[in-house]
C-alpha cells in the first residue's frame, strides 16, 4: 500500500499559473450557442495528452489517456520513468481504480476514491464536459466568459475554476488544447496532444 501511494504521488506535478487572457462576458449570440451545442453533442471521444498537478508543496506529471462514451469512461494516468499506470473506469453509478501495484478499489464516489488513493481528485462527471470546453448541464455556472468567436475562455462550476488557454481543430470542431483547473490549493493543467471526437 505504501509503495502504491509513493508511485501514485509521482502523478503530481508543479504547474505554472496561466498568463492573463482577455475575456468578455458570454454573449447571448448564436456564436456561443452554436459552438456549445455542436461540442456538447460529441459524447464519445478519445483524448491523449499530459497532466500536471500541484497541491501544496507536492507536484509531478503524467501522461493521460481518456476514453469517454456517454457516461462511461476510462482514464489512464501513466506516471513517468516506468513507475506504473493508474486506471480509473466506470460510469455514473460505480467507478473502479486499479493502482500500479495491482490493487483494485471500487466506489460510487469517484472524487472520494481518487482523494484516498491518488491524493487528488477530479469530478469526472463534470470534467467530461469541461474537457470539451462547455459547462456541465446539471450544475450552476458563474462568471462564464467567451472569446470573440464564441468559445469558452473561463467559468466557475462545482467549486472549480475552469480556464481554456488554447484550442485546436478536430473533426471540424474547436476543442480545448490546454486547460487549467483550480480549486483551493489544487491546481491542474492539461495539455492535449491528440483529440479523437466521434460525432453522433
């Protein structure tokens, strides 16, 4: 168990604070509405990239492979230097965690499971929308701003500050290439190297 905790700590990484990005209040125009509708419709996708996390004085980085199919997901967190892979998988009802040393844990609460065994947590149910650059539909949103083309720049939802620092083009959609998420002392930066969205 101690070895698993030490290995999983390698996932944590120092993450720099993003630069200032001009924002504007989310307009009630077709640009944001059309973009949000098109992106939110893509409920099946694969993402590959890197994640960097800082919490207090701890930090590290890892590769990420994220598969989403509606409410079902699999998130592989691959620590550097061959230190192993943590695999989170499940849906809205149940999630499992397989640690690098082969231990398996099951819970109905993904955040609690991650906090106990990875020492950080991400609300995967909401993040499946944030990674596409849109708010989750079942939670209030505050301070939402878009850019000149109607794409999300930043917002607050479920206690998290979500900022999209850059976009890329995939399957004729503008999708986040760099995300910065913060809640309290937890800071998470994700750089997406490859997007594979599957349109309905």
